[in-house]
C-alpha cells in the first residue's frame, strides 16, 4: 500500500494588493494563513509532502514530485500525475511549461526515453494518445474526427477509451511534435481572470510495453510488462462572479465545476477509510472514470495543487488545500502489471521444479523415495488384508443371520407350547366344575372340604406359562451401521429343546441344567484406509524454533523479574513519600507550637504591661527604693520578653541563644544585687515585703525561663532530626529515581529484544511453512507422476495382454506368430 504524493505550489503574485492584506506563509512543508501584522490565523495551517513557493521552477517540481513515478512506469507500474486548482493558478504552466521553462509533460517524455536507453536488458514499445474532456464529451486531439468517444472496461486492458488513436513513437522529438499538434485542437477561452483559460480537461497517455531480451536461458523473455502513464491538466474551478462567464463560457464552466465536484466527492469517499467507505461514484463523471486506477487503484499517483497568493482568492485557496489534505489520506495498492504467456509460465514452473529437485537432492531425496516406496508397499498389503477381513466379516454376517433365523423358529415353538398349556388348564377347570354340580345338597359341607382338597390338588399342578425372559436368547443393544459395527460378543442363555420338553411335562427347570451355546467373539474390522505421511518436517527448522522459543521464554522471565523489581521500587517510593508526608506534618506541628508560644508570650507581655501600669499609677510616695524596685522590675520584664521574642522570631541558633541567656542572667543578677544592697541599707518593712514578693516573682520568672529553654532545646533537637531524616529521604528518593530510570531502560531494551526475537521467530515460521508447502507440492507432484506412471503401466500391460491373447489365438489357428518385443512386456 502506498499513499498519494501531494504537493502544493504557490504562484507569484500578479497585483500589489496582497502585500498589505492577509497572506500565505510557507515554512518547510507547511503553509498557513497570516494576518497583515504577521500573526497566524488558527485553523488555517496545512502540511503536505512538498510545499513550493513562488521561486520554484518546473524543473524542481518535476524532480520532487513526478520523477519517481516516471521511472516506476518504465519498470512496469501504472502512474498518474495531475494538476488541480482554481482557474489562473498556474496548472497549465506547470504541466506544459514555456519556452524557457519546460513543463512536467515535456520533462517526463525526455526522462522516459533516457531511462529506456539506459535499460539494456529489455525491449520497449511506446504508444501515446492525447484526449480532452470537453463538456463531458471525450475528444481525440490527434484525430479531430474522433469525437464523443465511449469508455469501456475489460479484464485485459482495464479501463480504456474506445476509438482513441494511439501513435507508436520511438524518440522524444516525435512525441513533442505530436503534443504540439494536439495543443492546436484543444479548447481555450478568454475570461476576466485569464486571457488563455483551459476550457477542458486534457489527458496525455503513454502506454509502455517492455519484454526481456532472450539472452542465454533468460526465463523472463516471454513475460510482458504493460504500464500506463497519465499526465493530466485539469481545468480550473470557476466562480461566475469573478470570471464574468456568459453563454458558451458559462456552459463550459458548469461542466468543469460539475466534474471537479464529482472528483472531490470521490476523494472524500476514499479518504474516509475502508470500514466507513460506501459507494464510490466513479461513474458519475468521465474524468473520475478514466482516473479510477489512479484513485484507490493500483497506480502510483502524484497531485500538484496550485494556489494563488492574492487575498481575493483566499476562499478558493482554502478549498484547494482542503482537497489536497483529503487526497493525502488515500492509499493505492501499487503492483507491477506483468502478462505471462504460456511459454513463460512453463519455463517458470520448470525452474521451480528444478529448484525443488535440487533441494530434495540436498536433503536426502533418495531416502525419501525409498520411504515412499515402502509406504506404498505397506498400503498394498493393508489393502489385501482389508479385502480378506471384509470376506471374513461377510461370512460372519451370514452366520449371524442363520442364528437369528434359528432363534425365531425356537420362539415360534415356545409360543405354540404356551398355547397348548393354556388349553390343558381350561379343560381341567371345566371338568372340576362338572363334578361339583353332581354332588348332593345334603353332603355339601363334607363334599366342600373334599372339593377344597381337589382344588388344592389342582393348584399343585405346574403352571405351564411362558418362561421368563431370562431363558430367551437376548440380543445385545447395539446398532449395526453398514460395514463398520462389530458382531455381538456372545450368545448367552439359549435353552435347548429338552429343557422345554421337561417344562411341558411339569418339571421345574433349573438354570444350571440349561445348556447354552458357546459364546463367540467376533472382532469388527472397519474399512479404514491407512494413508502414509504427507511430509517430513525439517529438523534444523525445529531446532531453530526451539532455540527461539527458549530465548523468548528467557527474555519473558527477565521481563517479569524487572517488573517485580519495578513494583518493589514503587512500594518503596510510596513508603518514602509517606514518611516525607509524616515529617512535613511534624514540621507543621512544630510551627504551630511556635505560633502558640509566640501568642502565649504576647499575652504574658500584655498582662505584665497592665500590672506595670497599675503599679506606676498606684504608687503615692516618693520612696527612692520603691522607684528603684519598680524600675528594676520593668527592666527585668522588658529584657525577659525581648529575649523570648528574639528566640521565637529569629532563626534557631544555639550560640546566639546562649549569648542572649547569659546577658539576661547577668542583668538579672546585677538588678538583684542592687536590690539586696538597697534593702540591707534601709531595712524597711515595706521594702522587705516588696523584696520578698519580687523575689517570688523572679523565681517564677526563672522557672518559666527554664521551662521555655527546655522546650526550645527539645524543639531544636526535633528540627535537627527532621532535617537529617529529610536529607536522607531525599537521597534515597534520588537513588530510587536513578534505579527506576535504569530499570525503564532495561525494560525497553528487553522489549526491543523480544520484538526482534518475535520477528525472527515469525520469519523462521514463514520460511518453515513455505518449505513445508513446497514439500507438499512436490509430494503431490510425485503422486500425480506415480498415478500417471501407473496408468501408463496399466495401459502397457493391457496392450501386452491383448497381444499375447492374439498370439495364442494365432497359434491355435496355425497362423504365423510375430515375436513380441520385450519392451511391451514391461
């Protein structure tokens, strides 16, 4: 399958208006619409195989888009290249060119003949034709009288135009001269957009036939390659408002737009995919009918979409680019068009037979032939044995039928005896009833007892009823399909006539006294033909397959191990992430504790400030000691709260905290010493009371300070531990990430190895299947050969027997005997 090659060519601008409005920008193989200030417009960007700007020449277009199709056409592939676009966008210039810049058609013709001259092992025949589709009518441009030509289809030629003139050519000049003559007959017209507008679709067709030269034992000399190369110049789509078409030009434009619309519908259907694709309307237009092999068929196809850069043609350009985008999704089934004659087929078959013989000779062909002969002999023996067994089986069936007949006769006798017994019982009962009627009425009771005795005696007589089913020959439950079912294993419980006579005389027969016919086991012999083996497998291929399977299993085990390691690593990563989350929670708790401490400290400070203000307002006297105590307590409080706030606000640093605590202790000691000296000098009761109260408050403050120091130390230790744990976890996480990356690389490498091994296994299996198929084909050929040989041998033997019989007749009639040649005797 091969996709259609799509190229977009932007022609140079005709007017200067496009320089100030929206414009098309080309970036490598992408074209997009931009605003005047340079920003792209969303939804108007397209990518293709090739996007060619204004500076591109016809030569570069041919090299990039069409050259490969031309070379493939010479090698036997169908090829098509056509130009599509709006009117006045440069289609005809691209296909036909000018005097200074030759177009695609002229370059393709030259390239075809150059390729032919470079191919020395094949002979070529080239036929060219030139047609146009004008108003949905096909006209021959080489012969003006050939108009309104029909389209036909056949198995040999495919889709073709009947009655189209084809010229056999041998050089480039001859072809170019014919093209020039055809251009004279082509329909052109003038519109507002183009002074020389093509009013029809033109198709230049080259039929390239080639045949291998007979050099030595060249087996491809009789195979003919026939390829068709179509170079199409489509007429451009038109808008009546822009072209100003009237009358004939309007009619021409309608037909052109209709055929291009049907071409777009065909492209839409083909781009939808095989499953969603419905009916493809090839027959709605003669253009799509002729191009059917190029659109979804077996041809290599290239489309050159030409667009105009002017802002007034933006809508037409968008339509052309959308058509090109849909065409890019179409795939063709490309194949060589080769016609084989009977001689070429025979040569190829002989070559394949010789190759198979060589392979068989290299793989112990003699041993295989001996085995085939042995199998044939065994088959003949089995057939003879089967015939004997069939005879024996028929005899057994006949004997079985005789036994069944005898059993039926015995059953008839048993039924007659049963009838006799029933008659005797009825006679005895009638006699007894008569005797009872003759007895007198006076002796009824006595005679009743005797009568009962007589009844009892009557019941003592044996009952000659039919014997149970156990005494009758019982058939085994089995079905007898023709020639396949076995006979019953044994005929048991069959009574003889003496036993039945004893039963009739009143004896009770014992089962042990009955004689049974001896059981006879018969084995069935189904009609099965034993077929010999159809082929031998190649041990080397088996060993290779086993080695590949082992390697595949080993790779799968490694993959499973790596997956297990990867899963374990994922679990470890999850644990690490859980620990990290726990540490983060601890950090949050610590931060919350710090916030609580700061809040409690602020509350304490507020309380202290309230107490201080109340003390300052409450003092009336002007005692210097009281003032000194108050000042000292205020200094102690301010110093204490500043140190605590510093501890909580600044970063945690042990040396800084220790220095602050030393300063705090020194200031407190100095204040206490000054207070003690002042109190000892004066000795006032009030001072003692204040001293004691202050000392108590100072002790409380010291205890609180010690508690806060301990809490800060513990918090510092926790923070350090959390930092260490966090660092360790980050290191472990980094190592795990590295291990995960290495495991991923190993897994990807293992997957690649597995895919390579699978490909090797599939290729080996394909080779093995092909080898087995070849062996089967060879075996079938040998069978056919042996059957033909056997029939020929039978014919010779019958002929020999006829000759021998005739010689015997001649001898009996005393005729002259002609000696029989030994060759006829086998």
